[in-house]
C-alpha cells in the first residue's frame, strides 16, 4: 500500500533559515504533514460585521462566525429577525452579538450604522466585513423590465457594497488578517433570460472586488468574492415578491446549496492564514453543471 498523507492539526509556523519551508514529503502511514506559514487565522473575539444578516447567507454566517467565538455586528432592515439571529449566534458561542437596522441603499443610514459600529468596537478593530445585503427582483426580459426593480437591484448589490465598504474601511485592521468578503453570484459569470439587471449588478460586485484587491494592496486587507450558484434561501421568494409556488420552481427535483453551505465557506475564507487571500470562489451544487444544465430528479 502506498504511503498516505495526513495533515497534522498542529501547523508549523512560518519557515526560518533553520526550518525549511513548504512541505515535508515522503511521509509514511501515520506520519505528519506540516505546512509552511499554515496557522489558521484565529477569529475568536474578532469583530465581524455582516450586512443582510436577518436571513439566508447572512443569518447563517452570523451563526457560523458566532460558533467560532467572534464578536458580531449585524445589520438588516428587519430588526425583529436580527434580534433572533443575534440570540441564536450567542447561544452557539458568539463572544457578543449586536444588531441595528441597516438599509444599504441609503447613504445616511449606512454612515450612521458604521458610526454605531465604531462605538461598539471602541478601541478595537474590525477584522471581517461581509457585504451580503442584496438580492434579485423579478425575472422580466429587458423589453418588459420595471425601473423600480432595476434600480433596487443596483442600489443594493452595487452601490450598497460601495457605500458599506467606503464607510467601514477606516475600521479595518491593517496587516492583521482582516478580510472584506463580498457575496457575489454565479450569474456574474453566466447569465440567463430575465436576469439582465441582476447579472449586471453581480458582475459589478465582482469588478468592485477586483478593484479593491488592487487599491488595498500593501494594507494586508484580504478581499474576496464568494459566488454561489443555485442556493435555496429566501432569494426566490423575494425575487417573485411572495409568490411561494413560483419561488419553489427553480429548486424542484434538485439538491441545491443551502445557507449553511455558504456560511461555512465564508468562515473558511476569513480564517485562512493571514498571508492567504481567496480572491474568488465559485460554488455550485453538484446538480448544477452549468447555468442552463441542472439535473432534476423526477
């Protein structure tokens, strides 16, 4: 039987002249595999700000980071839901969980929210900003599209990301493993009929992420886009404005992603060693081979 490599939980610190870098190879069965600079970033007691935290990816992320002992700053329009999410995050281990109403489509509201966040952090620093607020409205072709839907999608998915990032940048720690994680979408790379405005918005988010990656070079702030494919959350219910039967259609016969799948990825991205940046991560369910090729069980 050939040797089996097994990662050792005790990761090796960064290489020095006395300690060779990279991997120890040719290990026998049961041997340890040690990593160069491989210490995961410890998020315990670190401040994590999540927008759109009242449901879906945002709520699941609050619980995932809470379970890791982080301190949470949660924002969304539905404050009653935020209170429940904060309580659940505290129950699973969050060092603290604070929440406040947030509407990323309003500059004044974003600025007042971040001023409140600064007060909560006090003398500390923000280590993770998750720009999750957004979503889709309608599935109309361009010829029948509604201005109010287009404007709402661009306000939240594009301008909301810009507003939140601009306001929060002064709070982010430099050279200490801080991360900006923007929630994108598979549609930023591959569109579909009726998705023009949403695809444009998420393509905009991706380019904002790429631009920030350049602009923040030298600060030590990591910048990432996590782009899910078919995922079953409240996304479709919001898109179809409460029509539950229509909202269920995209998922029929499939095994889609769920919010917890994406939340686990967000936590993983933020907890990589401080010198590691996950630039872009596209995640789809196995059933979704492509935008127009989804396996459906009968």
